């Protein structure tokens, strides 16, 4: 069944103060609604075909979109998985198209770097009226960034439910061995053939589960920042994501059987995550400390020339680690806040911190240092304000920590899928783990459990606990 924006599925004018009474994806496509949080949420993502044999509907979808000269981007892996069949469907329908098939490396995945993007640009036909990526991660990112810089619309043919950025409006690309987020076009349509998605390698399916289960942590991080910093928070969006997480947890029980309904549930959860980012206007509902740890490991791999590991796989590992921190926070004794305030001036200076950033982030250190100068996450005055709020709301914070799931439950669910749950299982060294626990928080101006533990002077102690458990 094809879902499309229209009077039957959009939410054009829900009264302010009401809460969406459904979390079904078909009811949220193209939705715009006034929320109880005081904001109007909307997403422009409005067309999705997610069913068996979906690629056969692509010619009709192109006609519906009024596009006649698409440029198709894939690599040798996604060509074998799906693109060759898309080419055949378009040929049989008499559709005109151009394509590029990027060569996948023998080890690891194709990087979304200057070379790959340059190759895509050099083959770009001037008569193109629609960019289509046939893939999931890298291929998706290359296509949507090309769409953005050319001003053309973008469409995605999904080949594996392995990560939640499939309908995102940004593209993380590698420039000078650094992963940088660039503005991009979200797809105007997504096609997911369940026959193709169910046949994806099990590590890609388990990576998708890891990315979704990471929301248990990031939603807790979001609420933590709401308590400490009064950051904007929306219960409606949280509800949408928690429903998607719960459904994914159930589907994951039987995912190794590759049943279409379970793969569909996982895919819809990943798409809903992207839509939740649209509704919020940022990635808060989808990314917290578990993603920061994942990004940190990925950057170290880039610096040292180590083949990439699937994003969702690293997020799953980070989720188990970060939930362990929340489990520990729920049992902590109330800190001595007077002593914490008195000791602020004895914490490392900015120059001492910057020296560590140069060691840890190497060629990426200038970007990290510039972010801190702008955001002042570790600024003594800002720390004093946060400690005051933490002292005031300590009981609420511990109650929040107690609401997080036990890390062992997520660990067991991932293990049942054959997914790694420890950093060393994917080649992450003990030094990477130690530095990541201490300094992954510097990657973003976003308050998470890692910054919180630094605030209350417990991050070094928790580092030792995590090293003992995971390194």
C-alpha cells in the first residue's frame, strides 16, 4: 500500500493542547499539528511505499512526482541487493534514467568522502530532474547532499533498515578525515521493498535495532537536560518515539526469522525517528550520549585508517554503556554540593583541557576547541548554575535515572541478534574507550549523562566502572 500525504493521513489543523491520538506512521506522514508543548510540529516527508515488491511501483511514483530524468546512485553492494532490479523495472517501463555504480571496497564500507562525492558529481547529467539514492548510509548521504547543492528533489530506495538517518535533512560526510554534518535534502519519497529489506545481512538488521534501542538513552538524556537546563522538551514526540522503541523491542525477538512484518516494524521505527527530528527541529529525540560515543569511535577509526563499523552497531554498544551509567546514577548517594561548588576553581583550566583535546582529537581538535569557546559547556559560571539546579532537582533526576531500562536487557536483546555489545568486539581499543567516556561529550553542544557526571565530579569514577565492564 502506498502512503501519500492527503486528507486521509495528514494532520493539518489539530487544536492546540491536543495530543496526537495515534503513533501510526501513515497518520504522521506530511503531518502538521499544534501540540500541547506549545509548538506546531510538521514534517515534509509525505510519501512512502513499504511493502513486498515495492520497487515495481517506482515508475508510477516517478510519474506521480512529475519526474522523467532521474539520476540513480548506488554502489556495487547495493546494486547487487536492489539497484539492478530497479534498473530492470525502469527499463521495462520505458523510463529514461542515468546511473552511477560506485566501487565498494573489499574491506569495510564505502566512505562518504570527497572522492566518492566527486565521482558522483562528475557523472551527474545536466538534464537530471530527480536524484535517487539506492542504498542506506553512505549512498543515502551522497545523494541527499547532491540534491541539496543542485536544488533538485531527492528520493530514497532503501536497501537495509540499518540506521535512522534515512529521512534526515542533514548528511554526515567525511572531509579531511573528519566527519562533518552538512545540510541536505530529506527525501520527498521513500521506497522500501520488504523482500529486499528482509534479505539484508543480519548485521545490518541488528544495527537498525541498535540505533532504535539507543532512543531509550537519548530520550532520558533529553529529559535530563530539561531538568537541569530547562531545555525544551515535548512529551508528544517522546511518546511517538517510545511507541516505536517498544514495537521494535517486540519485533526484534523474532527478527532472525526475517518475517516481513517484523522488518516492516523496524523500518517504520527508523523512519519515525527521522520524522521526530523534523517535528523537533533537531536530533534531540534520536541522538544522545550513545551517539556521541559512536561518533567518537568512528572519528578515531578515521584518524587511524581502520575500516568503518556500522553506525547502528556502534550506537547499540554505546547504548549499553550509557544505560549502565543511568543504572548507577539511580543508586548514587546525594553529592556534597557545597564541596562541588568550592572545588570548581580546582578543575583543569581551559588550556589544560585544550591540551587534552589536541591529544585525543588530533587534527579535529581545532573544531572541538572552537565549539567549546562558542558553547562554554565547561565554563565555571555555567557549571555553578547547573549544580544549583541539580541540587534543587536531585530527587527528580534520580527518579528519571531509575526509569531507564536495565542495561542488561538491551545487551541481551542485541546478543540474541548476534550483535556486538562490547567495544573490543568491533576493534575499539581500551584507550579509545577511556578517552571516549571522558571526552565524547565535547563533540556536541548537547547535555547528556556524560556532561552530568562531569558536573557532579563522578565521570572519572564511572570511567573506571565502564572500563572494568566493557574494556
